[in-house]
């Protein structure tokens, strides 16, 4: 099984770092737990920054190739969004980027297309949360945040959001402005 996971990581990692325009991390170890999920019976994988950097996957990620590649892509994205360039990226956007990249590896897997619709002006709180603060939220609020993350990134657009990271334009006002501009483009059919 280790060789299958290593081969999948070798396929997925170059595509993830290309999407993020980052160099490949020097050393990445991947562990697979015997349990279907990790700690909370809901988590497929997690990153341990290290050194050495490690990705820990639950056994559910090995059920088929697409699920394994999706899990690896998601965790590799989190792993590579580190360092000065990413320091101001709100957790919700990091999570959304990881979800968008993960979906590029879904193959023929059916994914629930419904996204949590948010009113950006009523959701500024989510753009100020750190990972630790997000994990301390009540379960229903964290679930909302997780569902909203992909929607926010898809509304702004991955390329545009990565350009905002590069330009260090990640204040709450910058994020709300990007969401407003995208709403205006969609409203005019552009």
C-alpha cells in the first residue's frame, strides 16, 4: 500500500505546487492510519508541518484512487500554503483553496455541488479567524465555515485569490471588495 500512496503523491504534488506557484516542500512523509477517519470520525486527513512535513490520512482515503488523490491534494495544498507569502491568508480562504484544488482530482466521483451561500457583509467574522480559533468554534459553526470556504474561493476565483496573496491584499476589506466585484461581474453576465 505504501508504494500506491507514494505513486499517488508523486502524481499529485507537482500539480498542486503548479496551481499554487510554490516550490515543492523538501521532504514530505505520508502516513495512513488504520482507522477509517482520524480523531473525530469525520476528518480524512491532516498536515503536521514538521520538520519533516507529514500528511496523515485516514484509511477512508484509500477506498479508491480519486478519494486518495483528493485527500493528498487537499493536504498538500495546506502544507504548501506556509511561509511569509501566506501568513495573512485567513484560514477560511486557505481551507477554500485546499477544497478547490482537491476537487480537481475528483475524476468521476460525484460531489455535492451545493455551497453555503453567504452574505459577505454579514460574514466578515470568518475572514478574521485563525485555524486555532476556527477549531474552537461550536461544531455547527465550524461546519458552516467549512462549507462556506469553497464557495468564497469559487466566487472570488482561484487565480484572482492567488494574485491577492502575491500582492499581499488580504485584509477583510480586500476580500469583501473581491467578492463584491465578482457579484457585479456575474450580475452583468460578464
